[in-house]
C-alpha cells in the first residue's frame, strides 16, 4: 500500500484525487432560468439525497467560473430566481452531450440550442424539465453553506440543500405501484475524468438485506 498525501498539490489536483475515488457519482443535469426567462443547463456530479422528511437533496456548485472571476451561471440563476431549479436524471439518452453542456459558455447562451435537447413545462417551479430525461426533481433551495476560498477554482463551493417539491417520471421506468425501477433508468454516472459509467440490467445485481435481529 502507498500513502498519497495532498502536500504540494493544487486544489484542482486534490479535487481530482477525490473525484477518482468517490465513484460512480450520479449526474444532476440542472436546468435554471435567468430573470429574462433564458434557460441554462449544466451537469453536476457532486450531488446526493439527504433525507426523506423533508425530502432534501444536496448539490455542490463552485463559487466562480474557471475562466473568469464571475458567478457560475447555475448559481447566478438560482440566486436571482427564487432558488428554483430542476434536476433532470442523466441517462444514456443524454450521454452524448454531457461534456457539451458542461462547457463554460458566455452568460445567456442556451445549451439547449447546442445540444438539440427539448424541454417541457415543470409542475411546481418555473425552470422547465428536459424531455429527453425520464425523471425530474423539481427543487427549491432551503439552505446554503459556503466553504473554501471563494475566489479559487476547485476550492470555493456553495453546498446547496434543496427541497424536492415533486418528482415527475416517465411511466416506462415505473412499476405498477409507482415505484422507480432502477434497472430501467439507464443512468449514467461520473467516474474519474474523463470516464463515465452506464448502468443497465446487465450491470445490476441484488443482495438480500437481513436485519441483525433476524440472523
């Protein structure tokens, strides 16, 4: 075994080391709108469910763009538009353009025009949902924790805790009793750069969960 320390490494290198081991990570394809109604689309792989009551998710957004010391578009729109956003589940239908959507375009650029994806109205928030995604979590921010050096890429982050107001899901991924069948979602996850992983029936397995008291 070899010990890997963080001494002498840049923030980006340190983050890379973490990202190569915390895998696979689900990808939140986030849609937001600016005050003029222009849509922004961006993928985030630092996100997770938090609890069931209230139903919360956590999403990490960098405090600044990589190319210039400005707010990231997603964070800017969340701040300026009542904390509303949609997490569109990233599946094989979106796989071709994940990195396309991740580019730092000039503010106001519509990634939809570049990816060719389509939107549909959301149910409880103003930002629309992606038609190509089979499931969407409509969210509103409840709390934000800011950590790291906010002026530095790969250091400053906003840890966003958001309540999921509702979920919309295509019937093709639902069971008869309205539960999501994870083997039908075809989710795509983030590995260490530049790798991704795709799930499906051939890559899933189950294990029985037996309580200690029942052993």
